[in-house]
């Protein structure tokens, strides 16, 4: 089987758009997706035909169909239930087919990484308890199963995703107990003006907001969840309200969400004359939402194809549209900007978990920072922060932020000091490496000659 | 909606629907803690996108993310930290 010209990691909007664009430019593409279905988070599909899908806007439905149409051609091959393990020193792309339990080595000319965003979750005591998930995590499960999360659900943090999820839960018959929001978008409607040029986004935003406002669900703006505790089967969230008072809300599940961040841990971009070329696309490069991810995926597919074919290509029109997507994100960030001062991580109790995988706390980091000039790398290797199985995807940003807060005047540590520049490892049985197939025949010949 | 089959989690029979992930089936069975990982910390559903590695479980001996792995008939699912080599 000949090597594909391009391997794309991730079957969400950016990956699909990149695949369609690269195939249109004449390249063969293998797109690998870790799940059993395409869609990413935003277009997460119901897990079977029996599930009644959540209603999607007509605009979203059109986008999804055009993405699928773009890859419905023989140059694009999709591999499901396959994870990306990284690029080895010889430029081989390692993938793990989880159904066959084999690791395969591919030798494409280009790799596009389109692994989407991660959610930001601010530190609060109890964020790491079972029963607490990200709001996006609750939302994708709802898209898969067609049902709202069960029991009493509290949503907290900041951003439009909380409003969307609350509206979807209301429509699905299990409204959340409350939505705790650090910002107050209703108090600054002018900040939303740039959305007027984007009717599809605006109408969806208005529809979700009206569903929330017309319901009995309390939208506690200018408030934040200070801490979460487990009392038997129940989670207790202490909410600091805008007027300075406190309220304890009991819930079965809590969804936290403090915005979206690029899932950019791992390989850096490498373009000109690299083998393979590596380009990031979509939310993992810059979190711009679904429309932005499609544009950026198209851009990456076109750019990678041009580099492979040694051609030049104009990006002017896509760049202009991406700039508009950026303006939308800035407007949303202003709308949901916090209207109250949120506590810095340094003010949290010492036993607040900072790095869940290794069970490292705020107090552990404070103790470590007693050593003057300790670097991010040392915080990782000595303190075990970002050393566990998430490899920093959920703790590196919080850890470096707290380091910056406590090490005033020093060099501001970067996330990369903790995470390094290699692709985070994924659970892969040794047997799958033992079963690794040979390189493709074309390359074997090349190595012999 | 119909049950497609049953898998076993810590000895308990968990029904699942066609195409459902292990995490979705455990959640439907109102299981919020998926056991302990190798450092003794509680695992649970968190990000739903295979990034946080908080929902690791052991499926027929191999560690996988519960949020990514489709449930199948007869799977033996245990806590990630449980060494079931001798079982």
C-alpha cells in the first residue's frame, strides 16, 4: 500500500476541511480519528441511529454536510479508532490502530495536526472530584446519547458554552440547577455588536440566551464557584455571589468551563523543507470556533499541498475571513469578561489539587518555589507537575500561571517548559508495537538503494 | 432504546446501547467514579475528548480512555490501577 501524501490527525471541522482541500489539490490523504465516528467535539455524532440527535441549526447542518462532501472521494481514506503516537526521529508517523491492536509507520510528505481545543478549567478546591466534569464533556456526551445529563446539574465558570449547554439541557427536559457565570454579558450588549455581521452565529446565540432567560433556571452572573466538596453522594458547591454573599448549591454533577484554549501541546510546526512538513490547523492552532476551524483547515490543507507540490498559493481570501472569525472571538471574550475579581491561584487553600494525575497541590508548588530561581523544567522533574498521564494538557497552564504569580520579577515560565516538544503519549499496549507492520514497500526500496 | 449488550465493570453487569462508549454506559448506570489509577487517585469522566486521561480504565487488560472506547459485549472493565494479570 503506497504511503499517503498527507496524514491528518483529527476528524473534526479543521481536519475534514484540510482533507477536502488537500484532496482537491491532488494529494492522497489518510485522516486518522481516535473515535469510531467523525465530527470532533462541535459536530459530535449520536452514537447510533437509534439515538435522537439534539437539534442542530440549519447553518450547522449545512456546514457538516459540506465537510463530508469534501472528503467523499477516493483520494481520502479515513481510519477510525486510531490514535496518533507522534513522529519518530526518521520522520515516520506512528499510528495505533486500536481495533487491530497494531502500530503502523507511515511516511507522508506532510502531517496536519487538527486535534481541536481543550477547555480551560480554573483551579478551585474540589475541581478534581468524581462527578465534576468539563461542561464541554457533558455536552459531547449529550450529543452522543441524545439525553441530558441526569440528576441535579450545576454549570459554572464563564463563556457562551455554558449558555448553549444550559439551553440544550432545558430543551432536553433536565434544566440545570443554575448557571454560575463570572461575566455579565447582558450588561454590555454593545460588546456583542461585531456579531451582527455573522447572522448564523448571532441567531444561535440569541436563541440559546432566550431559552435560558425564559426558563426558571437561575443565571447567576458576576458569580463564581469558590469550592466544591463531596458529602456522601452529593456535591456541594459554594458560590460567591456578586453582592459578596455565599450560597451553597447541592448537585449530583457539576460542569465547569472557563473558556477554550488551544490543544497545542506536542509537536511544533515545521514547514519549509522539513520531512515531513508539520502544520497545525483549527482550534489546536488558534481557538476560533467552528467556522474559524473550517477556514483554518482549508488554509492548512491548501498550504501543505502547495509545499508538497512546490507551488505558491494565495491565502489572501482565507486570511481575510480568518480575521473576521478572530473579531468574533474577541467580541465574545469582551461580552463574557469577568465583572468580579476572581481569586488568584496563590490565594487558594494549600491542599487544592493542581496536577490531578500526580496528585500535586498548590501547597506542593509553593514549597517547591521556595528554592530561588527554580525553572519550569525543574518543577516538572523534581515536583512531578505535568509529569502524569495528561502530560500537562490540563495542569501546565495553571501551574505556569501560579509560578508567575508567586515568582514575581523572574522569567515568566512558559507552558512548554513543563510539557516539552514531543507528542503526549497515549495508552498503547507493548503488543501493538511488537505487531508493528513493515514500512511501505516504496520506502524499503529507497532505503536499500 | 434497546440494549445492545452487557459488559462487566468491577464485577457489575453494565448494559450498553449500540455504539455507546464505556464512559457513556457507566454514566447511564450512575457510576461517577471509574475506580483508582495506579497512583491511587479516583478516575472519572472529565473532558470527553481523550485529552485529560482522567477516565482511564483497564479493558481486558489494556489501559484505554473510557470516553473513546466503544463498549462491546462481554468486555471485562476494571480500574486502571488494578493489576488483573493474574485474574
